[in-house]
């Protein structure tokens, strides 16, 4: 009779461990897919904006307020924050300050088009770097 009781306790413990491990696996899988979604989204935003001529001109002339506004139109969610930086190709282009949590970065090189005015001083290729992160709620 005592053996039967111990077996039930062991079976219940094992079933709890199995359920907890499955839940833990599913939670980690969801968190990874969410981070990939933000990374891909940052890449897609820069790719889409790079195809616009006005955005390209703003980057080449280092018009950071315009770049910020263009990116803000693509990220309307209030729980997402971002920083867009314009740098030369040979410059280190990091985030301006430390942010707690996961920060996703994407980068795109913007150069002038082959038009008559491509020899102007603003035609030097630039790098746009986009940092996206979630707001930290405590």
C-alpha cells in the first residue's frame, strides 16, 4: 500500500516537471520570434525609406529632424522608441546613450543618384543607423 502512494507522488512530480518545461520552451520561443520581428522591421523601414528621393536627400545633407520624422511615421506604436543617426561611412555610428534592455539596430548606406548634380558636396555617401527598443515599464 505504501509503494502505491509513493508512485503516485513521483508520477505527479514528473507530470508537473513536464508541463513546466513545455511552458518554458514555448515562452522562450515566443520571445525569440518577437525580437526577430523588431530586427526585421527596422531593416524594412530603412529599405523602404531609402527608396524615397526626399529621404535620400535629407540623409546626404544630414537633415536629422527630417529623418527622425520619416522614421516616426513608420513606427507609430507608443511602446516603441527609436533613434536614427546619420554618419559617414568610416565613422563609428553608435547610440547616443545607454538604454536598458534589448536594443535592435539596422543600418543602411545612402548614396546619391546618378544625376547631373551628383558632383555636389552633399553627394558623399552616408550611413543611416536605426536603433529600436521597447519602453521599460516597472
